[in-house]
């Protein structure tokens, strides 16, 4: 549904200049001898360090932390200004310099950004984030993008960045494979992430979206009757997928500000545990969607 559109070569070349000279190539060309990934890993422990020059005298350094004392973080990456001073640093169990996204103009100021990926989950293969840093007019972090699920980047017809973040929805005692997820979509406005999800909801709730097709197929009258016959449907293996689809679609409706539709989905839950599920769902959504939480609290209970 979404495709990554890489910046033109001229933008990428402006920010990433390898220490050793290499021939210029299009960002979409597969080189015959690929450069090694600029990354540090905790398992197996990386031993190689990297340095890369950026435009205007900046450079990055990335590699394992060299410390005689035990440290929580194994890998680190830094950006140095022309005077050799660290102007940004990120550390974690794993750190990667994203060569595909570095060079993209996220904030539409005409200058390319630097992007790292940092393991924020202690090496548990659960939690990463993109770190997006601008060097203009002076070095500063624009934002971090948590990667609980898939994160994808695209450009709109005007060339502005759109970021799709697959976000875990609230509720349920699900296995890892069946956790409910829904999409939040962001634009970059004034150097910050701005929620633009409602702008894309016609696309999300259409047959073009694999999630929508999954919800439509799994939430059949027969499956809903089966789920409603079990007081806690998020536990049994035969109903877990159905319950997850209910909560995922409800979360997507909330992200789209379609609150009545979200409540209608939640009303599909078995009556015996519906009130608790709604309370937990509202609590999880209250910080970002207080209007929805208030509306859900005022909704008369269904039977």
C-alpha cells in the first residue's frame, strides 16, 4: 500500500560523503559491490567502528562503546561538528546509520536530515526508534519515531514527507502474533510530527488496505457469534484473532476520529466482560484522545 520514495541523488550526495572516494550512483541502483552496513550490534558483538563525512564539515562516528566499566548500552553513534564537538549522540544495544533515509528532507526546509535507528528495547527484539536530526540552521533533533510495528515513508504529490506508523492498539491478553495494530499517519509541520491520520482514512478503510480486507473477512457474523459465546475471547486460540480484529478496527476508528464507529466495534465484545474492556480501552486512549474517552464513558451499556 505504501512505497518508500528515495530522494534524488543530489540530495543524498549533499549529506553523505564516504571517507574513501566511491563512484556516484543513483540511490535506486544496486551496486555490484555493496558497501558494508554502518551498524553496531550487541549480538554478536560488533568490533568494527565507522566514520563518515557529512556536508559542511560534519561527520558521524558509530561503533561499540569502549569502556572499562559495565555499561547499559553496547553501541553508540555521534555527530561531530567541524570543530570536533559532539552535537548529537544516541546509544543502545544496537545502533544503525540509515543510509536510505539520511539525505531525505523531512521538514521541507530544503536541507537533508541525518537518520539513525536505535534499539530501545534492551536487545529484546521489540522496540526500535528512528532518530531524525537536522543540521540546519544548527544541529538539533527533529523527533524520534517509535517502531513498535512497521514504519514506512512516502512522499505526497508535492514532495512532502508522509510517515506511516503501525501502532499497537489497547486491550487484551494476546499472544505476540495476535496483538491488535492500527495505522497512524504523520506529516512534519514546523519541524514536529503532526497527526494527519484522518486525512488518509478513506484509503485505510478501503479494499486497497490489507488490514481492512482482513477485518472484513475475520469479523463475519459467524465469527462474531463465536467470540460472543466466550466471556474472555482474547485468551482461547480459536477466538484470539477475532477479538484482536475487533480491537484493532476500533483503534483505527479512534485514530480516524470516527468515535461512533469505534464504540460500535467495542459493543461487539461479549457482554460479560465488555464493561471492563471498554474501561481499559478508554484509559489507554484518554491521553491522546480525551474526547473519545469521555464519549465512551457516557455511552449507555449495551446488552
